[in-house]
C-alpha cells in the first residue's frame, strides 16, 4: 500500500487549541513586522535623514522594535518545530515503515510554496526557510537534550561574535561600499515596487531572493537570520519532545515564573538595543554593537517565551479560552493567512495596487496591521471554519502531500 494512501492528514478534532491560539498571535506579530518592508519604509533615506520624524511615528517604531521585532518570526519558528514533533509522531504511529518519506514530501511541498511566494509576491518569505529547517529537524530528532541546549546557547552568542569579527575586519572603505550598495537597492526597490507593474515587482522580488543567498554582501545577514531561526527551532524541538505546551496546565506556577522572568529579561535587553540603535550607524562596527547584538538575540527569545507563557495562562482560564477562540481560528490556517497578508500588503503599497509605497508612516502601518488582521483575517477565518475543516491553502497542502482529498465536512472547533 502506498504511503499517501495509508497515512491521513491531521483531523480537526486532533488539533491542540492552545497552539492554534499562539499561532494566531504569531500571525499578527509577523504582519506588524512585515508591513514596514512591504510599504517601502526605511530607518533612514538615501541622504541619512529620518524618513518619518513625527513623534507618533518614532514612538510607533520604538514600540514595534521592542515588542515585536524578531519575537514573532521566532514564535512562528518555535511553533513550527513543535508541529514537527507532533506531525512526525503521528505519522510514525500510523505508518511506521514510511513516515519519513511522507514527511519529506510534506516539507518539499512547503518549499515549493515558499519559492512561488518569494518570487511572485514578496521576497521576505520564510516558508522555504522553514522547509529547509524541517529537513534539519528530521536529522536532529535523535539528538540529546544536552546537545540541543548547547546549539541554542551557541546561536544566542553568535550575533555578538559576528559583531566582534566585523569590528576587527571591516574597514571604512567596506562601510562606504555597503552604504552605496544599500542606496542602490533602495533606488531599485522604489522603481520596481513603488511605480512598477506586477511583473516588475516579481522580477525585483526574484532578484532580491537570489541575492539573499548569492551576494557576498548579503551573506552575513543571511547567516545571522538562519542562526536566529535555528535558536527558536531548537527550543521548539525541546518543547515538542517534552510536550511543554500540552502539559502546561499541570505546571501553571512554573509557567507564571517563566512568564515574568522572560518579560523582565526581554524588555531589559530590548531597551538596551533600542537605546543603542540611537547612537550607532547600522553599517559601522563598534563595541556597542557587540553588546546590542547579543542583547537582541536574548530579547528575541525571552519575549517570545513571555508571549507563549502569557497565552498558555490565558488559555487555561475557561473565560479567556472562549474569548480567544477567534484567534485560534486564524491560527488553524496559518499558511493561508500568512500568504494572504503578503497579497494584501503588497496590493496596498506596490505600484501595481494602490501605490502607497513610501507614503504611510510607522504609526499608520501599525494601525493597518491590526485592522487588517482583526477586521479581515480573524472574521474570515471564523466564517471559513463554520463551513470547512481546513483552510484553503492547508487543504491544498494536504492534497499534494497525501495524494488524495482530505475530509471537507464542517467541523466544530476543538475544545
């Protein structure tokens, strides 16, 4: 019997509500952080002037940097790794002889989705990156907890090490060259995304996606981004292996301690990063950059853990559990909502859509992200699951993975 016909996609009744709620919040945070890049906003213009000097835009940027920057793609990668352990465990139970092949097929389909997304819609895609990490998680699933913890520690120290290395090796000529390259990229983006056609934007997205992996100037950021994702992926692997989320209700006093300690560490490190950025040129290495780089890595993970612990505690309360059901609906179709955010965001800002590229400040961007998520995506998700069991892209993903149509009857949300 074939793998596709023997195994089956996860049924709605098997879903874990708390994880879906956390995914919903992760989607909101990712959109908050992606909109500035979709809108053409930069921290400084080509002449070094602040692009949005109004106090409300500056405050919105600081709030975004402290509370959102890096925390929610970390949260999404954390959840991806937890989902990996759940999916692989179920596949192994149902199809012990060929579960690995089926899982690899699922990851490869996600990789193709990511390639299409990054080339046609938006170059900030993370789906193909998660797919690559899905293969890494498969290779590391047998590693000891000690090994995984060691990897997490090295990942958190890596940004500071990289900053120290740049301090020792980067010359003033290198800095000037990077500034020229960044200015050229900004001009290219403005032309393609700001005033170009859909084809122009797709070609620019493809160029940026290729440069992310092939341009030597982009390589340090590429490595840094993968290392940051790896840190939370490894933490998610531990969480999934030991079922931390599933068993959290039995450990609520511990969850509460994790919540407040994570908040204290995360906000403290985040404030250091924000204040440090005021006095640093992003292109010029400095001793302060070593400190802020390390603090940024710690803040990412700490605030992510605070958000997880907070949602777990809320979901343990019956009243809050009911209130958060709409967020769970959004989290049940994360692939659909993630791609929808890219389509909506690029339509609003790119030249082929409403053409608001470079015309919307940080405060309005923040308001837009919340409005689109809570007024469009959450209600649409709730409505969708009144009629269908899976989100549209999730349905398609399962169809391509298992080689047959998953069940489509209406299912109530899991309790």
